[in-house]
C-alpha cells in the first residue's frame, strides 16, 4: 500500500455502527429464543410486520432533516386505511379506486400541513399535533368506532401476497429460486458498484478504502442479504410488500443523494438562514416535505389495512413514535441535518427486531417500551458523543 501518498484510507467503523448493533441484537435474540427468530416464517413476518414503519420512516427522515417531526402520521395512516376500506366494503368500489382515494386523502392532509407550515409559518409541532387529533377523530367518525372489513383478496394481496414462485427441491429442502436470483443480481451490482467507485476515486486522485477492510464490509453486507433472501426462499418467496419497500427506498435514496431537492433538504437542516440566503426557497422545501409525508402515510395506511384485512379506529396508534425513533436510531440528528434513507431503514428494522425478539422471549409490553426507550436514548447519546469527540 502506498500510504505515503495517501492513496488508501481506513474505513470509518462508526459509519456502520447501527448495522453492527442490528447484527448484535439479532444474535442476542437468536440465543435467547433458541433460534426461533431466525426461522423462515419469522423472517417473513419480520418484513411484513415492519413494512409500514419502514415506509413512514422514509418520509419522517425528510421531516427530521429539516429540524422537525410529524406527529400526525399515525392518525393519517388510520384515516387513509379507513377511507380505502369504506370505498371497497360500503361503496363497492374497485380496489385500485379505493387505493387512489386513500392516496388523495393522505396527500391532501400533507398539503394542508405544508400550507400552514410554509405559508403561515406555524411551527410543524403544533400543526402536526392538530392533524394527529383531527385525523384520529375523523377516523372514529367515519368508522363509527367499529372495524371495517373483511377486505377482498386483491386488496390484501399488497401486504400478504408473494411474487410467483420457481420452486425446486434440493434433497429435503424446498427452495424458491426467485429470491436466490435476486440475491445474485444484487451481489453482482454491489461488487461492480464498488469497483466503479474505486476506479473513479483513483482517476481523480482521491484515496480509496484499504482493500481488506472494504472486503470485510462487502462480505458482511452480502451475508445479511443472502441470509434474509435464503430464509424467504425457504418460506413462500418474495413478499409483494418487500418489493414496494425496496422501490420506495431506491427512489428516496436517489432523491436525497442525487438531486437538487435532496441537497436543499440537507442544506435547510444544516443551517436554515444560510440556505435561505443562498437562494433556496425554504418555504417550498417545507411544503413538499410535508406533502410527501402525507403521501407516504397514505401508502402505509393502505399496507396496514391490507395486512389486517380490515380498517380499525385505533390503527396506526403510536406509529409516529416508531418512525421518529427509527430515524434517530439510524443516525439522524436535527443539529446539522445528518441522516440517510438507508440509516432510517436500518433503524426501522432495528426497532422491528427488538419488538419481534422481545415478543418471542415473552416480555410484557411495558418492559418492551422501557427497552425501546433505553435503546433510543443510548443510540442518540452515542451518536452525539461520537460527533462531539470528532469535532473536538
């Protein structure tokens, strides 16, 4: 290695801190549950149970990056789920029309929040607290405090359906080849992306990560990928909701890393006054961030009602806290506009693994809340202390 010319740099282990923590938490519950949390059935449930939290955490991250949160998402999830259920069950509308109605309601709620925040400059905390109360009240009124269902199969397919299988038998083990093929494609893509990135950095004289350290990181990421997809191959294959989640993650990762809109959000979170002085329309940024949160809340509401095969007045209760916690556990911080879509997703699955593992162990809900609170506080404290030492 030509370290004298600074052609190589050591990997920043702290950058992968939450992935390491996620693996450690999973292995802890693997020991405590006797391997139950690693069963194909449980891995499938883990993905399906956390689909709507992942979707909400994507939108919530954008709010957090601007230095704010959205307290109303849980209520909007319930309202949108109730809307689509009523359209299907009571009005006899086709499922796509019901989905569209829910998306319109969710987006409209986001537009209203965006208007009060950006145009009237009312603090987002107050506006979203109001939407939390109004959204929940409207849901109870629409459903008349009753459960609306059951929902048809073409509706529930979004949350509990699977892609078509290509089933093979290897000895006594039955596998769906679709997850294996997807794992192979992603593996090739990741390796080629790393090689391309290293060539570009070398071309412009930038240092690259030490090769053996980079190899370890790639191995760990691919091991996690293959583990989950192999378990899905042992079950029923790829859940439809996983495809939806993956598309949203890819789209919003691209928006936040490759577009002007994404850079404006980070600039606003880093220093609002400086962002405004640099020519960024901060009001428009606030407007579309909260409009987008309403849209994603609608999608999460559809997924939740599809998974439950019904809409209930209490649906989405506490989801806003799970989404906010996922963002902060994943490394987001209001001071400095730090956080990524991938980090929020890792945070969401960390919370999901905690919930799932504690349920399998048999811990009561009150103890589960204490543990999640401690994990959230510990993750944020560690993150901030690390940044302070780095800046010292």
